[in-house]
C-alpha cells in the first residue's frame, strides 16, 4: 500500500496521536517512517530535540526503519518540499498543534498540506472519540463523480484490497447549496439519479477489482451525512477527494472535506487528482 510515510511532529497531543497511528501502520506493514520537525528560522534547534526524541521513541517501538530530521522554515512549505524530495508516498498528520514559536500542526497548516500535497494525506484527530483501529475492515469512500473523488475511490479500493476490507461507496444529495426545497422539484430527481449512478459505478469498479462493496445514497448536509454514515457503519477510515463538482451537480466541495477533517471520528485519507497537463 505505502512504503515510505512522512510524519510531521511537534510533540503535541494530536501530533502524537498521528505518530502513534503511523507507528501502528509501520509495525504491521514494515514501512519506513520519516519524522520531520519544522522550526522557525530564528528558533533554537535545541527546541526541537524533545519532540524529535519522543517521535523516535514512538516509531522505534514498532521496529520500523526511522529517519528523523529537523528543518527550518514555514511548516507547510517544509512539509511539502520534504515529501517531494524524499519520495514519500503518504503524509500522516494531526489536526492541531501547539502555538507560539514551536507551532507546527495547527489546523490551517494541515489543511494547506491537504490542499497542495501530491501524495495522499492521512489526517488523524487527537480527540478521545476518534477510532484508530488497524488493520482496517470498513472503508467509507464519499464520491460524486468528480476527478478528485474518482482518484480517492481508486485509493480507497487499493487500501481495501490490501486489507481485504469492505468499501462503502457513499454519495450525498445535499440540496441546500442549490436552493432546492420542493420535494417534487425535478432538479432533486436529477440529483438523486446522478448520485445513484455514481454509487452504482463505484460498486461496479470495486467488484471488478475483487473488493467487497456496498452502495449508499444519503440526503442532507454532506459533511454531517458522511460522519453519521461512518459512525453508523462503525467504519475504520474515510477516503475522500479534496475538491468536487460545482454548480447544480455539486455534491462534494473542498470545504466539505475540511469540515470532515475537523469532525470525523475516524482517520481520513485525502486524495488529490493528478494535475492535468
């Protein structure tokens, strides 16, 4: 599935939660773990020693190969540059971190990495309510037919096949953004038909890969339905794109992904479609 994962850390609770989950993955998958601590250019490098040591201990307990480094600069820029230059194939991050000179994993930094990373980003909240089970049994893939959702579905299917897990292809009909309030509105019927077709196509794609799949169409607020469905199915992971369609056919928005990252009760893998040339 992955061979080299990058885990930015600052010693905060959410960062440690991400590192612990990454360590669990590494222990079972024999991955190489890159631990990166980013400090401001005017900060004392000694400030990074404790978080780096803690990170090495977390990962060292797994028996996986560990590479740890301290870099200076803007956190998101340093993280993205490191990922690009060290050929990592996934980034694992917490959603919040400490403030002040040592600040790294603030929500805005994670969201910036999610938006711009060329590789999947596995986001882990440090809240007690978050299920961080591994290996995986149930994966939820919110889809809407967009390029980014299609790329996310491919990733979800690859993960599910690796774990022999079940993928739930979920499409949400959210009428609020397009101002539909009449249950008989033909536009609603159009959205429902489109969502069902997207789900059917996703299930067919999974079955062609030999992956068990379930299809579901839900109605309501997209981010709330994603969380509710994930909780109802006791899922282990959400895999979703970072942007979706626009206009009447809109089902998933980039902002929806960011809201899911802040509230999900499972880790979330975000995927960006390759840039078209």
